[in-house]
C-alpha cells in the first residue's frame, strides 16, 4: 500500500537514517538547541521540536526534515507550539523516535489521526470542557477519522488498490491535517497543566501507533508503493 514519505532534502549532511544512532526513549545529547515556539532561522535562536529533530538527525536545520513523515511532523509542530514554555523542553525526549520515522503507510497515517481525535474527544468529554458545539465538532471529527482508518485498513488487504494511491496524499495534506489542527485547538479550553499533559500524551501515542507492525515468521511481506512527496 502507499507509503507516506517526508520531502526530499538534497542539502542533508547525512542520510535520514542517521537519527537511528539515538535509541528511542534515550535522553538526547547535550548541546542541542533550546526548544521554543514557532520557526527559527538558526539553531542559536532556539528550535521547535521538528527543528530540534533535524539537528539530532544530522540534517539541514528545518522544521520539515526528511527523517520524519509529514503527518507526524505536522502533529509535532502543533504540539510544540501549543505547549507551555515550562513543559516544552520535555518534548525533546520524543525527538529520537521522530528522527527515525521517515515512512508511514496510509494505514499508519490514518491510525495516527484517529488516535489523536480519540484522545482529544475522550479528554474533552471526560473533563466537560468547552462549549457543547465544540464537543460535538470534535466527536464528529473522531467519527470521520475512524471511517478513514477503516477504509485504509480494508484497502491494505487489496494489493495496488488504485483509489488508495490516488487519495492518500490528498487525505494526508487535506482532511487529516485539518482534523489534527482542530483537535489540538480544541485542547485550548484546558488549564495549562492538563493541556500540557494531554499534548505530550497525544504525540507519544502517535509515535506508538506509527511503529511498524512486525510480520509473523513466515508471513508474506506486503508490497508497497511510493506516494507523492509533500
């Protein structure tokens, strides 16, 4: 099935796989930029989480490094900017795993989006935060994301499904991106400590959901096609 690729980066100093030298969950090396909100021109001014990840991976300083699939990178940028200054440095612990997540299949991408909407919808409903209209909007987005995941999962069993190849990039750059943006925005009704906790949990869960599923011994390996780069 199609694979979501990050954009090519011809000026990269090393291959995107360079981030693999930092095991997932391990503390990042010292001397990296201080995490801050928004984009930065140079590391000396600070870095958002994805710029930080680009440095960690040994790539050109950018908030869209080729070592991270666009869906995850977009979520990481949103989480970075929505987090408080006090909580943002803790996000650096997720950078090693972001630095080695270059490819996502259509199913993995849909799984990430559905997970984000599920966590946000459950949080907003449980805490009773926000206006009823906002809660209904998040619940509707959750249902839409669940339907998209069901379609992507079903299509994954059909080799070379033409419609999946045609709509995967459109979904990733359109509906999926908007659903994630609206989900993160919906968390603004929470108090700062709660919002920080949920934002960090959402990104950690997305990384968990995007991990490749190991094939059982002797199982056939699914063929993959390359989706358009962003």
